[in-house]
């Protein structure tokens, strides 16, 4: 009786595993196989095989790369979340966190591919794949998955085959190339070539077959002369004839517009030796044996390729004048060039635990760093690789399926500005994968973000605390700047009107001629510019009003007489916005006596009348201004109180809840001194006005834990 196909595949897997895995691991893998087979039962591949044959085949490819036990288990289970009722939690419970994370990672990549069809985004999809796979084993399972899918395209419709092959060439072969996994890359490319151009593939394949026979003799002659000469020089190394891959022949024919014979009539050899010094000696010997073609020598040992590829390349003129292409490298360079990142599983014991700093991806990058160091050049390839493997970028989707690239830790606001400045300026919240989230939410790779906007919404200065992209930052700033400009103009108008009113005039009374004369005198273009200057405190409204009230403006310009100034205060309403700020030194609240100070470029700062900053400076500067709270002032004003409290558990909580019940917010609490019995705390809280503060203080005084309360002022 013959075994079922899945049994045969499992036996094949076990045979490879037994070469490098211990029996306990093989038992674990068997359990994963049984679990997978049970849940995929009743599902079939297009070829008619039981579904489990597919994950088993993926596992075999990875076992050939000496993948560790969890990676093999993940390969066997890689489709269960996507295609069966099994959840990540189930896998976690049965096979542990590591396997569950790997399977989940592969599932996410699979879903990612369904989401994006746009070809133009291939580069971003590739980066996204690498960014999403925190663990390189996820990428390897996915490559193994793709390899087997490509191998079993057979029964599919030609157009579908072509689409999958195109996607593979767009996304997966570049990733394999990036990771230096050339072996898997060549296999994928060759399968893609066959799927996309079956005719060309067949013709080329036959041509190669035919040519191979004719070439045998020449290859032997060249190979023998190489071997003999190297032996005479006492060098031990391997000399192998090398046949080009169909796809690279095809690509070369296309790119260089060459005929098949132009490319295939090159005889290629690879010489592997033990160390770098020998490589260069071998180079000298072969150049001595056959004449090298000028300009064809390339030293990738000293100047490695971006994925770490190292080798010496040269082309010689061989016997009968045929071109002979030679690659010379060490055994280790060869392994790295075939398996890349996977070389770290291939040639290392598997039972090391992977910590973040010791993952094969990191080790691989470290290897490349070594290569770069010993090569002694300053190529930037490591930087490029690091960006790919440990990306500082994330990729998220718009609801239409477009990909937006953002730096790591970007928020919803960054995304909104990345889509369009108008969306940024009017965003209020967002949905991430259909779930409602606040604006400061940090985005994760692969999510879909839908921004919710409102016509009344406008940028908030607080956003600047968490946005990280330049586009968002400048967007918010420029909006606020423009907004501040408007506020400054409005305040400037109020200030000027107030001064004019004291002279029994109003802006409407000022003739255009006088306006222009004044603007000329102060070197400004428009009335708005002048009002803005007044609002920002760069021009004194009193002086401007006085000038406007003079018949001869140019004479009035020199007037510095401020003694005759009649004071009627500016009314502070609390709605002036950014051009009126409350001084932090004394924190006045509505009801307190106040004075205003013109801070050039910024507007008016409101101080408490008794603030030492104001009493000290008031005599010296003309920038002080009478101000008064409006009857219907609005807003929350922070103020500070000092409390002596009984030092016992729960005291602060009681204070906090009392304050918040009184409709006030605590902004900060500072503990300044404390002994066994009493603690002294400074609390900053927001109030509407003095009456509000008094009510709060009264309530606090009622508490037995409060020994003394005072309001602090500067
Ligand atoms: Mn699969």
C-alpha cells in the first residue's frame, strides 16, 4: 500500500528535520502537523490535493534552509487563521506565544496583499511587508508560501497565472534580493518567467538544452586548464562550471538587445577558496592563464553590493577566443550569496533563544557591517538595509486603499495633514479599522484610517505636542499664525477705537487722506497692517490715535508726550484669543485688579495690579495700559493656592474630589514640605472668577484635614 501524498510529504520533512533537529522538537512539529491536518480537513488545493500538502511543502523548503522549530511549526500552521476557524489565541494556548505571533504575522501579510492591487505602490508594499514583519521568520515563511504557490500554478487560468507572477516579481523577488536570499529568488524568478511568457520560456529552455551539448567539450577544456594551473600553484579550491538562469538570460537579452548566442556563448565558472587572500591570488593566476578583457574586472570583495554580495568578477578570452566569465569568492561569501539572511539558520545551532538584539536579522546586519568594515569602504548600503529591516516608517491605508507613508509614532493628525492640509485643518477624530479613536492616537502599520472632519473644526495648538511630521507642524503653525493675525487685527481695532473714543472720535471719522498720510508716516501699507501692529503691541494705540487727531500728522509723529493721556481702560473679555495672555507670575483672575503690558510682537499680558513685576516696571515704561475685566468675562483662569494639610492617607484624593465637584480643574500639585503631621501643598486650579474661587476655598475650609489655605500671588 502506498502512503497518502501528505504522509509522503511529512516523511520527507522528517528526513530533513532529523539532520538538524532533536527528537523533542520533531514531536512538537508533528503535533502542529496533526493540528493543521485536522483543521484543514475537507479543504483541497486547486490541484485536488489535500490542503495540508501545501503548508507541508512550505515547511520542507524552510527545513532545507535549516529553519528553527517554531518557524517550521508556523510554516505548517501558516494558513489556519486565514482559512479555518482557528484563532491566534488557540495557537497561543497550544503551541506558545512565539508560534502564535509568527502565524499571525504571516496572516497579516496575506491580508495586506488582498488589500492592495495598485501596481504603482509595489515599492511601498515591499517596505510595508518588511515593516510589518517584526520577525524575519515571518518573511521567510511568506516567501516559502509564495514559492510553493508558484510551483503549483499549473491548473490555473493563464491570466490569473500572469497576475500572480507579476505580483511575485513586483513584491517578493525584490524582498528576497534585499535579504540576500538569491537561491529562493532565482527559483521564484524562473517560475514567474514560465508563468508570464510560457512560449519564450520554452524556446529559451530548448535553446539552452541544445547549446549545452555543443558546449560540453569546451567547458571541459577550460575547466581542466584552470584546475591544472591552480594545482601547480599549490592552491586548493573548487572550480565549477556555472550555467546562467533562464530568467537572467532573458532579462539580459531584453536589456542589452543581445541575441541568445551572444549571451549563452559565454562560458561561466565559479572558483571557491578558503580565504580572501587566496581569492586575489587565484585572480592573478587566471589572468596569467587567459588574457582578461579590459574594463570587465569587478571587485565586489572590496566594494560589496547593497545586499552584502561579495565576489571577484572577471572575463577572460579563453581557448578558441571564447569569452570566459569567472567568479572568485570564499566559501563563506558563497553561502551568504545563496541564502543571505537564512544563512544564519543554516549554519548555526537552532536552540538559541531569539532576543531582539540577537535575532538572525540583526546578526545578518552585523555580518554585513563586518563585511563593510573589513572591506574598508564607506558605502551606505548598511543604512539602506537598516531602513528596510528596522524601518523608521509605517505604512497605512486611506479608505480608498491608497498607501500613505508616515514616520513611526505618527498620529492621526499627521495622517490627516499627509492626505491634505484642508483635512488636517478640519479634523475632529478618526476611525482606525472602523473603530472610533481620538486624534492623538499613534498609528500602526497596515491599518486603514478614515479621518472625520467638521466644518467648524480648526487646528488646536495642543496638537503641536504630538504631531511629528513637518507637514502637520507647518500646517498647524501657519493656520494659527493666520488666526493670530486676525485676532491681533481685531484687538488693534478695539484699542484704537477706544483711544479715539476718548477724543470723541471714531475710525469712521478718519478720512482716507489722513489714513494714507499716517500709513506713510509709519511706513505700513494697509490699515489692517497698522491694526495688527497695534494689536501685537508694536505700536501704541494712544499715539496713533493722537496722530490721527492732529491736523498735521508729520508734526505729530515727533510727539512723545504721554502725560496728557486720558485713561479709559481696555476691557478684557476673555475671548481675545492668543493676543491677550494672563501673566504666569501672578495669575490674576476675573475680579482681581489688573494692569496690561504691551509685549512687542506678542500682544497684551495681563498682570495682577499688585504683582511685583508690574509695580517695579510700571514707572519705567510707557508700555503699560489700563485694563479692566468685562462684566461678562468668560473662560477658565488658572490660579495657585497654598494649603497646609493633615498628613494622612487619602488627603489629596479628598481635596481633588472636592475641587472637581466645584466645577474646577486641577492643573498641577506640588508638595513643598512635609513632616509627620502636616504637609504643605501648592495646587494650581482653574476658576471662572474670584467668586468661584471663594466658593471653592469655603468648601475646602470645611474639611477637617485642611488646616490653612491662602491664595499665592507671584
Ligand atoms: Mn499558504
